[in-house]
C-alpha cells in the first residue's frame, strides 16, 4: 500500500499525552488517565523548571484510520538524518517472528543506543479477532527484555517479571488495517538516566499480551473503559549493541560559554550540561526564558526544544542536563545552544 505524506496527515485523528505507570496493569493505568486532561507541549520556562525536573513518564499515542506499513514508515521511527546512521544500518532490519494464540507477530526492525530503544512490530490477527472491532481506538503490548542469564533488563508492564525503574518515557504509534487484519506498532523507549541501557548482545524480547481499548463511554460522575486483551507468549531474539555508534563529545568554542559544561551527541538525542550557577543566572534575568538547540545544515535550519530537563551530578558538582530529540549525530552541521532567544553558544566536536 502506497501512501503520500499529505494523505497520512489527513488521516491522523488525534494525539493524546497520557501518564504511564510502568508496572501497573493496563486497566488501572487508563482509569488514572481519565482523570487527567490532555495538554499541548509548551516551551520549557524557568518558572516551571522544578515541575520539569520532577521524574515523570508519559505515553504519546497517535491513533489513525487504516494505513498499513507505509504509514509507519512515514512516521518518526526512522527519522535519522545522519548518513552514517543510514549507511551503517543503525536501524537493525534483521526481523524475527513468532506465533501464539493464532496471532503471528514479527519484530520488523529495532534500534538501540544506551539512551533509547526503538521497536517496530507487525501483527497479523485472525479474521475473527475481537481486536479488529471498529470501536477499538487504542492498542498496547506488554513486553520485557532479558539477557542470556534470564535477568530482566527492560520491563514494560509484564507482571511476572522483575520490577524495574529505568524507563523515563515511552512513545507509541500504531496503524491498523482491518482489510488485511494487520496491526503495525512502534515503541520508542527512553532511559531515565543517561547511558542507563547497557549493551546486550544475546538478548530476548518476550511479548505477554496484546490489548485493545474501545471507545470511552463517559457519563457524569462515571468513566468506563472496555478492554479486549489476548495473553500469550511471543519470543524474539534481539541484538542490543551500539557497535560503532559511540557517543560524540562537543564543547563550547566560545569565549563566553554562559555556563555550558559539555554536550554529548547520541544517535537518538543531543544532551547539554549547563552549570547550576549559569542556569540560575538566566532564571533570575528573565522569567520566561527558554533554551533551544539551533541546527544549521546547509541552507536548512531547525530548532529543538528540550524534551527533558533535570538536575544531575558529576565529579561532586551539580549541573542541569537538557535532552533534545536531535538525531543528526555525526552529520556536518552547525549546532548552537540559544539562551533566552538572544545569547548563543556554538558547540563543536572535540
């Protein structure tokens, strides 16, 4: 099925930001979510820095009408601009498959870089599956990843696995094609701490269930969710190694660094460390101040807002760590940290 980017945008129905309690069952999670209001992403401001620093997790789910695999490829799963990442196959497409409960699941592709893990599943459902019902608007998987010693290293809602707390956020995209009984799902998991996801060569990914959430019925004083869940055991080998994709260090080449301590580029993100004194100086100067990462590549310019901001510690020093979802990695670009829409700090590779 071919699909233009214009048609894709026209078929997207909604985008919601939902709270995620990694260990709780899906039903309880969605009941909590109903109590919250969706909100649009805003620029991080100094007066909101302490709520930003607080540890939180979220799932962003995008629901679409039938699109198939072409839609997933037009989404953000493979959105890497570095030629090295593309040519060196940072996205591993050595897919594997398993069948249980008459459901055929393929792990089509994945990527990994110590800070983030991306997974793309293609799920072939039976024609009479309840998960193909037209009133199902959201889908979810429970899964876990273990090493060859059978120790759990990542746990996404698997009740029978070790409780872990190493995932900061999860982005979920899905596309359902009811004509071919095919559900495409992508997951992008981000580590809570920088570099916390370690290389594992012979890892195993196990899916424990597939769930579909029907349209929500809301009445005054009462919220109800109807969930279809199929439990099973689907197992896949997975290679979680960074290979030649090591972190790239950046430094401030400006005489006035404005407290910029260091910066590191990973395939999936760009992290800037700012001294606590420097950060507090800017917060006192301008209440509505912001940070942006400006990237110039030829005639193209893009800006990125911090995805997360938190306090970190290194060498007995306290500093602020800002994570930007810039995935240019090693491409030849001019990278600049813009402070308060005025001061600029050019960041260069070491």
